[in-house]
């Protein structure tokens, strides 16, 4: 038996281009070439290359500029570099000679040396950033437009009105028989005054062998309290939520209307004992932590409460309720004041606060949290199952009662897809579109568009979205329309076409170095016939060649007023001086070529002087983070159009920049990496850049952000 090396099969994935052509490759990070539209392996220029896909920082800057800068920066008489200096100078002069020969050749016989290799090594100026050359490929799970196909299964009862205004079932006292009956007659329900019951399941019964007996006892206590308030009808989910899936879904959909339509909402609290304040507070806090607390209380016309072991029913105001039951006083007191008319809030601000408050609440299946995390999957309503299958989007369904337009509940969707559907149904609020522009403190691997907070401390209502959500995929990715997107270049610094301020002196001086070789050649040509004239021209030509590096650099100096738009990325933290050297061959003029911004990224620091600007200290701060916990996750983005650069953190190098909205006088630009095999982008970071650069980004088709 022959011995063989073990064979390890490399894991691969398959992606498809816009023509449907498959391409199989490894799991390494990829990007779509903006030139050819092909999927390619991403190569990162890095300040500290330490992996196969990382290379040292390099550039395609005009070589004559780099040679001239080096000649001026290094003295031939310092150390032992005179021979090297002479060699570089000779190479520089030959570059000038080649330029003259090329000009003459083009005058007499134009040559086109352009190619379609897609290497972006030629100098050009289109006035636009490199476009993102890929669109969403797939099918929508739920679409904004009814004209689009959606793979979501629509239930037969999915056509009920937005607001039903009355519950599907009530429990009503039959005076003839003196028995409580379940009524589903619409005409009777519309004309009946009733009490809605709010409670916590653990205060009503305990799951186990005595569950049904305890439920019956609790129901009897509710009926006694209802009669004591001079009512003959009530709504209690233990009795009024239907048996079939359609009935249960409709009851959940109508939950907000139940409390809106009730004359009184009675809060049934647990047993508090006689005068035990601590136990009373526990009952209130437990009730206040339920998901449905806010819609039950805020949508009710009047509130009252009762402890199970006490006969007294006490009236309650919203202000008193907030003090007794709610722990996050800042948020919930603002909501209560808004609904009680004391301190009105704008609609979007009110809905945002409601979402934050509801998202903090939990059920028996979910622990209570003090912050506002990504909404988890929930199983219960009022801490009791409302269907044989769990409602995973319970919090969204509790929130939708405060919106003008609601969505039909379904067990098939989770919180995120339900939240997208609710936002699309209420387009004036554009909650999801605003979330796309936010940079949360924690970025999730899926549904990266979701945000509960913003590192830049902006509120949801501060953002003006510039995109529209066309739908959501089965994976929970948003499909965005109206995006202006651009590709980010990572492999090196390209040669950037730019223009400086007009200067006749610089124009004339910039032309002189190219006269050195013609002058020298003419002098050599006439040396035999006119010796004095030939020597004079040769001398002038040699002098021009000697001073040509300084003349050439001076002609390239001055303030840059326009440049070909490029987004250029570098892994690691790079200084302004290094960026200028790689972009323009080095800065020898009086004016700076690149700037830091005062508020563009989380590492930005504003100058404290009389003029707005970014402090140079942010370079030291970014270097400090790079040497610590941020090692391997620090990146630099250079924008040539606005001459600004930004430091940011990301899990993966972003290859696409999307203009998503505006906030605080700046644009919100989402930096995304690509998942070519599922045709999705993933948010890596968000930068605040000048809004005007969005006009240099081309509109693209639908893109999926997931």
C-alpha cells in the first residue's frame, strides 16, 4: 500500500453575476470590480501587512513627481548617496525626454494604448466615483408595493380593516338567566359598554395540575369586580381569545382597539397582603414589565386597579401609574406626559420612545433588560400562549397599536421582518430607512440595518432618509431603492487627476523643464556650425536639467481645487503626510492637500479655535486604539473629492459606500462589505461626510442590506 499525503477539501461557495453566470471560489473576502463587474478576491493595502491578502501601501502617482520630490528632499552631499542621487536625477531627466518624444509622436501619429484590463492604472477624470456594479438578485419576502410579488404566505383573513373599533368577542351578563355568556354578535358588541382587564399571568394562575381551577377562580374575581363597577360586560383574554388560528390572529390584531373601546381598563394585581408596601411595589413592578403594559394603559380612556386579596377598586391616573409601575422614568414619564396632554411630543419622537420602552419589556420566556437590545424572539402575549404556535414578533404587534396603519400578525415572521412591514405600512415615519443611517454601538451579523442607538448620539427623528425600503427578504435583509453607491479602492492608491488654482507663473515654470532636452539637442546640433551658439544652448540645457526637479515640483504645487472623486481605503492608521505623498507625490506647496474632519467619524476631534476644522490629535488617538483592543480592526478612508480622511473601526474591510441620509448638516454614508453568494451587503460602519459628495455618486439599482 502506497503512502499518500492526506487530502483536505477546500470549502467553497458559488456566486452569480448580473447575467446569471456562476463562479465558484473560496471563503475569502470578495468584492465586485467596478470596472468589469466580476467578483474578485479582495487585496488590502495595509500599514502592517500580516496576511496573504494584505500588501504594503503603494501608489500609481506620477513617477516624475515622486522622483523630483526625492531629489529635493535628499542632498547629494549628505552621506554616501551622491551616486544614487545622480542616478535618480538621470532617470528623472530621461522621463522628461520621454515626455517630449511622446508628444512629438502623438502630433504626427496618434497611438491609442488603452486597454480593458480593469486595472485602473490610467489617468482619467469622469467627475464621478467608481460605481457599485451589482444589484439585488433574489425575491422579496414582503414588498412595499402590492404590484410586486411577495413570497410571504398571506392568510385568508388578511383583508380586515386597519381599525376594527370593537373586539371580536365580549363576555356579557345575560339578565334573564343571570349567567355570563360569550357574545360574538357584532351589533350587540357595538352597543355594549365593557371593561377591559389587564393582568399578569403569574398573578392569576400557576401552570400545573391546578391551572384550570385557578383560572376559574381568577375569572370569578374579575366578574365580581366588573359588577361592582356597575358594568355587565368585560373583555379578558383568558376567555375572549379565539380557538382557531384565524380568530387568534384577528384578536391579536384588534388588541389595541379593545382597550381603546373599553369604558374602563381594570388592572388586576396579585395578592399584596394587608398594608405591605414592599409587596404592593413588587406587584406593580411585575405588571409594569409586561410587553403589553403600555398599549393597555396609554390607549385606555380611564384606569383603575385592584389587588386580588382586597375588595377596593381604586381609580388611577397615567401620572400615578408611571410612578407605581414603570422603572425607566425618563422615557416612560415623557410618554405618559405626551398621552395625558401635558407635554405633547412630535409623532416620530413619541413612537421612538414607545418602541424603546416596549423593547425593554419581557415575558416569562424572556428576561428583562435595562438597555434596548435587538428584539429577540418572543412566544407569549400577556405571558400566556395565544396560539399553539408562538408569535415571535410579539413586541412589534404590541407597538403597532400606536400606529395609524397596522400589519396582520402571522406566526411565520420574526421581530425584524414584522418591524419592516410595520414601517412600510406607515411610510410617513420611515423608521427603518432612518435606522439604516445609524451606527449602533453593537453591530449584529444578521439584520445589520437594525439600530437602537447611535454612536454619534443622534435620535431617530434627527435623520432625514434619502433612500426607500422596497421590501424585505426571507433572510431579513432590507432591499433598498434610490441608493447612491460607490466602490472603495483597496489595492493601492491610483493616480488621481487633479487641478490646482490658476497661476500663470506656475504654468510657465512647469513648461520650462520640458525645454531642457530640446535646447540641449539643438545646441549639440549647431555646435559644429555655430560654436558659440551651440555652447550657449548646451549650457542653458544643462542648467535647466539641473534645476528641472525644483521647477517641476513648483509647477505641481498650489491649492487643489478639483480632483477626480475616489474612495481609497487603507487597513490601519495612516498619517496625512503619507496620504498626500501617495496621492500627489508629496505636498511641497503652501496649502495642505488633505484634512481631518471635526465630526466625521467616532475618532474625529474638533479644533477649539475660531475656525471649524479637525484636530491633528485624532491621528495619535487612532494609533493608540490600533495598538490596543482595536488591533486589526482599524481602517482609514480617503475621499479625494472633499480632500478629507477618516479613521473608523470595522470587522471587515468595507468595499461599498452608500449615501443613506442627512443629519446635523452632514450626509450619512454607510460603509458595507459584500456577501456575493447571497447578493447582500453588510453594514460595517457609518461616516458623516459632506453631503455634496453624494452628487458625485451614481444611482444604482436595488441593493440588499442584511
